[in-house]
């Protein structure tokens, strides 16, 4: 049985309310979807909340999944991203200007060789708006128009935020490299 056939059977079971199918779907995809949520939320607790809310929606709207339009994994990731964005919009709207000011921090692992974990850590420490635009653009492949529409920004604002995010990431990684050179 192919993955696609297995996914179709799992989602069909979820549509019927079969608890075993729901458990299998969670077991099979929770790690992948958690990683997606973590990229947007920046911390484990918020990512777990978004993941839980996402699975509730996945089960509620399982009947709307159409295998002809794309993979189950992609459909579920889109739900996670939308739930995360909704949470981030609430947070961003309630933050003061002081909270939005940010200075890059060097990750605790700065003394080790630069690894994927270091890069992920630097991205996670970006301010929410920077991290969100970076993820939507670089990771998910959204256009600036799509990002602007999704987040209620102007295209030019999306471009500026992405530019600042990339600069902040570069600066943080340069600081890590410089610190490594001293060891």
C-alpha cells in the first residue's frame, strides 16, 4: 500500500469518527506538524497548543480533504500554519512598541561548531513578525503579496521585514562564527 493510499484510508476513518484512525494519523504526522508549528510560534508550549488546535480542526474538517488537490501532509501543514498565524496576529496586535524592539541574541550553543540547530535557534529567536514573514517566504514559498494579504500588511512592508529578518539572522550567525574563531 502506498503512502497516498494509506493517507486516504486514514482520513476516511477520521471522517467516520474512528478513534483508531485518528490516533494513527496523530502518531504518523505529529512530529512533522509540530516542527511546522514550532517554526512559527518560537517556543514549545505555544507550538504544542497550536498543534492541538490544528488537530481539532483537521478532524473537524477531514471530510473537506481532497486527495486530487494535493497531499494530506500539505493540507494538514496549511491548517497548522493558519492556526499559528491566527495566534501570532493576536499576539502582535497586543504588543507595545517597546516589546517589538529587539536585539539579536547569541544562542547558548555559540561555542560549538555552527550546526543546523544553531541556525534554527537563531531563527526561533527572531521577533514574531520577522520569524513569521521569514517562514512564510523562505520556508513555505509564499509571495510577498500572499504574505501581505495573509498578515494584513503592504507588499513593501513584507519585503522590508524579510530583509530585516535576513540581516538579523546573518548578524547572529556572524557573531557565532566570530565567537567560534576565538575558541
